[in-house]
C-alpha cells in the first residue's frame, strides 16, 4: 500500500503543483489511516477544503480512479490480507473494513480481485 501511495504521489504530479500534491497525499494518508471506517466523499471534501467535483477530478487525474474506487481498492487490499491471515468470516471482514453490507463488500471485492472473497480464501 505504501508503494502505491508513493507511485501515485511522486510520479503523477507535475513538480510545480505542490498544492495538489499535498492535498492528494493528505487524502491518501487519511484513507489508509481510516480504512476500517466508512469513508464518505464528504469526509475527504472537509479534510481538503475542496468541492466534491474538484476532489473527484484530483483523484481521477492523478490516480486514474475516483475517490470511491481508490477507497475500495485500499479496502480490498486489506481484505485480502485479513482473509489470508485471520479466521474472520466474509461478513466479519466486511464489517471490520467499514462496509455495512456483506453483499456490497463481495461485489466490490470481486470488481477489484476478479473473484469473490470466499473464492479468494479457498484458492490460497
């Protein structure tokens, strides 16, 4: 995850745009620190002091993903680790990562991992 953060923040910003770089770094740090919580766009908007459309543009331009996609990518990466290193059920994993619905979590997981959480656990 740290490598992803470095790649996104160091290779995608023009050096003359320190303000945007700092904002995205703060947002990414917040997402990693709060990945176990439900993170809303409004949380990031408040944190950075930008509009929702500006936030979306900032993420899309520099990460290739919307903020929600980026948040879910981080959560799925953490979910993979939890599924491999704990005995938590898929439902417990979903709730641990701030998802309120295990079925939505499974759809998000499959979108990023290509297989369901149950399939992922059974293949390893």
